């Protein structure tokens, strides 16, 4: 689906994980792009030389937002801070995820030409990484981390735009599947890539995931359809059919061209070992349940992903393997993310 006329879209966080996948899709769909970038070295040369891409460089891009928004009809706000371990984490999350979002929202209010604002939030704005009940768009928000609380506050700032007739949409994905993802998915990739037998054959939990392709296709779909302000709100964004840790690792190893190599060990024993070795948070995210119903997004916006979750998991492993080999042979593929 192509926009009726060529429009300009501002994308923050374009050199980060989701941004790297989204920008080529938006260009292929006919959009001109404005990309505020803090570190030009992280920007591919193909974008720097593209006449349809305007790159605005500044140490703090929030200081150049009025220039960035000139002639822009839509905003995709991906920039944010997630995977850090720092004693100042609470302050850093607030400054980045809330402060920068609020600044951008304030500038959009002044611009008078923006019709939609898409904000990348997180399921952490609603729930902890384990929940025995199904989570959906109507689940009361009970974030359990500084990161989750910062995302919920950022959503509240974005929601103010709907009163001005702007479609203000916050997306809440769970763990995102991709070869260059960080956090828990990167841990699973490394674990599966070892090829050693793993003690997870008896783990039959239910974890909802979403592929980075589903995420970027959903954002592209919103940009192309130019949603109305009546659709404003926060939406869980997932691929259907949650998978167990056993199934996830089996699909990853299939992508690596390996047999599953999973051993049956009782889950309570794994939980005790995991708590001692990697901590309760990581163990819970591997062994616990988190079923998310993201069907409302598809029904409201008429969206369906082009790829199944199992296929996406296998592809992420194959791409990870290819990137690893390229790096070892002296290639320049990088998995470093930025905000």
C-alpha cells in the first residue's frame, strides 16, 4: 500500500534495532524521511546519500525538533532507552523515555501539520515479565520496573495529542524477535547457537512474542493508511499463538540447521538453578507465562503480518549465524543499537 502522495515522516531512533528495519520499508513505500541522528557514524552511507532522506545531526536532537518537523505529516517515535544496568537507571529512563517524548510532543503541538504520531512503547508499561492472566489492551497498567513506568508516563504524554485531532498511537510489543535484537532475545540466540544439549524439554509455558517484521509492517501500515484520531490509544502488538520455551529453542535450532537437543528436566529444578545462576528476573522470563492478546490492533486497523512467528524465529537464527560468520571473516555487520 502506497501513500496517495509522497509525504514526509519524521523517524526518531532510526539507527536503533527497530529503526534499522523500518527505514528501508518506509522508503520503499514512497515516503520521504527526516532522521534526527546524534551520531552520524551509525548512519549507513546509503541513507546519507539518499536525496529522499534528510538527516539532521545534533548532539541532542531534541534541540533541533522544530527544524525536524518542518513539512512533516507524521511522526514515528522509536528513540528510547531500554537495556541498561546502571545505578542511575531510574533517572536515565525518565530523562530519555519521558523527557524526550514530552519535548517531541510539545513541538508537534506547535507544528500544526502532523496528522499521526506513532510511539514505540513496551508491554512493560502494563505488566511484569510474568503474568498468569492473559494481557490485552484493557488490562490495567501495573508496570513493575523503572523502565515500564517511564514508558507508561511517555504514553500519557503522547495521548495528549488526540485532543488536537492527531492520531496518537502507542504500541506495546513484548519481546521482539530479530537477529540483531538485544535483551532476552539476544540471550536465547546465543544459548541456542552453542549447540550444546539444553535442559528445557519439559518447559511447556506460554510466551507471546512479536517479530521485528511484524512490528515494522504494522508501523508502515499505519503510516500508509493515515489513521484518524478516533483510533488513538495504546495497543498490544504481538504475533498470535504464544510458544513455550521448548518450542522457541527448537525453532531457533532449526534455523541454525541443528536438531533441538533438549533434555527433560523438571521445571522446579530449573527455576532453582536459574535463580541462583542468572537471577529471578531472567529465569521468570524464560520459564514463566506471558500470554498477550494483540488482536484488537489487527481488527481496528485491518492489519495482518506477512510472516508467521515460527518462520520469523528460524529466520532470526539464520540471519544471526550469517552475521556472525561475516564478522569472523572481516565483514562489517554490526548489531550495536542506538537510541
